[in-house]
C-alpha cells in the first residue's frame, strides 16, 4: 500500500505551509507591485495640474483711453482720410473698451523709433509684476522650478528671454529651458503641451510657463489696411503659471489637464499666409491679417473639433452624432421646436463641457466660434468682457477669460473648461481642464468684476468719433501738429 508523502518533521511541515502560503499570495503581491509601478510611473506622470496662475495688470498710466487712441492713429502722417476712417471705424466696431493697455513707447510718441531696449523693458515690466506675485502666492521659490517655458512670439533677443527670467530669479543651473517664438496667439497651449509631455517621463516636476507678446517693435506705422488693423486689436498683457505632477500638491491645484489637441495647417499656402509678419512696400514692418483668415480659421477649427470631440463628449452624444451623420433627415426632424425652427446643433459640446474659454482674437472670432458651437450669450460673456477690458493680448488672452469665470464664481469643483485658441501658422489648439476645487476669484479682475458686464452699453469710441459717418474731412480739433 502506498503511504502518504506528507512530511512528518514539524520543520519540514512548516516550510511546506510557508511555500504554499507564498504561492497563494503571489498573485496579490504581483497585483500590488503592478499597482505601485502603475501609480509611480504611469498614473502620476500622466497627470498635469495648474497649481496657480497670474495675469498681468499694467499700471494705469498705460491705459489707452478713447481720445488718446484717436491721437495715436492720427500721429501717422502716412494715412489719408480713408485710412483714418477705416481705422477709427475698426476701433468703434472692435468690441474693445477704453481701459486696455499699450507699451510705454506709445505714450512717449515713439512708435516710429521703438528700439530693442523698448521691447526688453516691456518684458521686464511683465516678468517682475507677474512672476513675483506667483512665487509669493504659491510659496514655491525659483530654486524649485525644474522646467521653464517662455513663449513671446514677436521678440527674439540674445540672450533669450528665458535666459532673462533665469538671470532675474537666479534659477538652478539644471533647469530645463524652452524658449518659443513665432508661435502666435495659440502658443500658451503649446507651452502646456511641452510640460504635459515632460510630466509623462518625469516625476515630481514643477514647471513655470511664461506667456506674453511684445508690441513695442511691432507697432505698425504704415498705411496698408491689412497691417494697420493689428494696432486696433493687440494690447499689452501676459500670464505666468506653475504646473506640476507632484502628488503632494494635487490637492492645492486649481485645474487638472484632461486632454490637449493641436492642429496645424501650415502645409496650406492660404493658411500659412493669412497671418504674417512682413514688410510693406515702404519697408515698414507690421503684422498682415489676410482676407482669407476666417476661412483658414474655420478649416483648422473644424479639424481640431473632429479630433478632440471623441475625447471630451459622453458616449450618448457621440452615438447621437453618428446616427445623425448617416441619417441627416433625423437631424431635421429631431431639431424642430414647437415653432418649427431648428434648435439643436448636430453636435452639442455642452454635453461634455461646462464652460467655454475662447480666444479673444476679436469680435468676429468670438461670434464665429459661438455660432459654430451654438453657444449662448452666457457662454461667450467671459470672452466678450475680456476683449472689452484687456483687448487681444495674444497667447495670454485665454487666461484672462478663465480669470473672469473664476472671479464670477462660476468655476466649481468637477466642472470642465474647454479652451480654444487660434494662431498664425495657421493653428488651432484646444484642451479640456477639470476644476479640482472651488475657486475664490482672487485675480486680476477682483477689484472691478462687479462692474461687468457693464450696465451702460454705450460705446465711448462711437460717441467720440461719430462724426466719421457724416464728415468728408477730419475736423481741425482732431488734427495732431507735426
């Protein structure tokens, strides 16, 4: 008869039991090990948070009032009556108020002789006013910044502007530095994309992003209509922010990046040339805004939405879109209201988005995006008010829009914010943020947010320059002596 092979020795018996227990627990141990690796290498590094941000508020002596804006235009002796009318009417219809800001050289009357030092001064004023406040509020010293990304499209200096920031704040010698130029109004999302990719490969990252535009050497003094328009739209501004993927800071963060999509149509000649820095026939440098700009923007916008929509919309909305795409007669039927007019868009982005943060490229840009996405006036109010108060501050404009929402106490924990930006190239970049905690609105808008939207809808530029609609000459009182 065969006998049992079980060990009789107590020591051997205990060893067998331990081995058996080990193999029983092995799946759990492997699962735990996988979780630790996933948390430390994947999950944590795929996250990217905005810890805090600071929008730049220039001093009051840099405000472009209604009357002074007209004087600046009339200082240009190359303009004839038709160009004066064109420019002043553009200001009247731009949606810009009389509290936007311009660089110092405009107030000194030196638009035609701006120097490189003027550009550097403009940037230094922004750096010192914004970065200082951000470091103080977050409690993070410059020595703890691991990554620095600076995007100033139209000013390139040697040493670079990123080197200037490092010099002012005495950052570490091993800080990773990226200096972007020529990227246009959508550059801040490109900067964030750089940080996001770094966060995927490194842990415990703290990154400083600096975004602005230099107007000093780019104020056009010629008379080509496609180039003088930029003087009516672009204004001084900027934003700095600290991003991180540190576990210890996630509960202090303001926003979590959910996804980001970049679309570039530079391969199309008409898109590439619609926003272009160039010289006119007299050799004067300016920024050309072409007539095909709306078409180029729409094309890039549509392609961008096609890519980001599946990432941010709920499944039921994607199914509805798919069904309506292949059965358009259902869209006509389902979108009828009681009055018989079309009510619902083919894709309703509000099913996946709570707030829309639009680039303030101009009144026409805001109107076009609102129409394409079927947004309400409530949705576009932050963009319209930002354009009115601060103008088009290029790549930093979206952050003033975001700050407006925050100051209005619109942003609550769990809300989703959709950012859309356009830029030369031609580019359309967008991203989705999740609000990590309820926000208090302690930002650039806090001292005057209660006056927005303004109760008085009168246009000060229309009141000042209403004579343009009936006069065939410029009254003597508006002439600026040589």
